[in-house]
C-alpha cells in the first residue's frame, strides 16, 4: 500500500478518535456546567438546540446532548488539521507527532475551561454590565460562570490547536537536526 494511502487512513482514524474524544469531552463538560447553572441549559441551550420540544426527557441527558453537538465538530477540524500537519513527519514520527498534538489540544481546552470557571465566578459575574441573559434567570452569577467556561474552553481548543501545530513543527526540526 502506498505511503500516502497509509497516512490518509491513519489521519482518518485520528480524526474519528478526535471526534469521539471531543464529543465525550463535551458531554462531560456540560455535566459540570449543568451542575453549576441548570438555568444556562433550561433557559438558553435547550432552546438553541431544540431540546425543549425534542429532548430526551432528562435535563442531564439533554445537557450531555448539547455538549456532544457543541463539540464533535471541533474534533473533526482538530483531528484533520493535526493529521495534515503531521504529514511533515517521517513515518516513524507520524503517530507520536499527531497524537501528541491532539493531546495538547485537549489539555489546553480542559485547562482553559477550568480557568473559565474561576474567571466567570470571581471576575466576569462581578461586572455590572447588561449581558444578553434571559430575563427569567435567577442565578446570574452561575449563568455567567458557565458562559465564561464555555467560551474559555473553545479558546483553549483553538490555542491548543496552535500549540499542537508548533509542537509538530518543533518535533520535525529536532528530528531533522538529529538526522544530520
């Protein structure tokens, strides 16, 4: 089998794994989010995703569905991008390079999501600003904390994607200098 076909197959596998990991991350992320602010889901997200009419019955399950639908696509793009960048590697470094880059992406998403909780609770929620919050929200602080957590997680994923690319380029440079 030609090298490019093998690598394309591996990229597809990595992308599928990244999609599944991102979806699982989203489901777990939104369980934490729901624990902090059920209103974020019942008064915003369930409406956005049409789960008020067609949900699974349980708010916890619906929160998991929101998480999956909100994140699977980040795994698609992240897995594809890191896989394509990994093509710069020699065959013996390809797996390590792509896997390491994807792991870095998820670590940054997790860390910035956790930082978002802290920022949301202690900083953002203290601003006396007219945020776009449904009028019926009772716990404004928790609602803003979860919103900040979600935004921070996406930012972490994007930063992690860039860090993963840098990691792969540095790995290539290191490998090339060791080969000389």
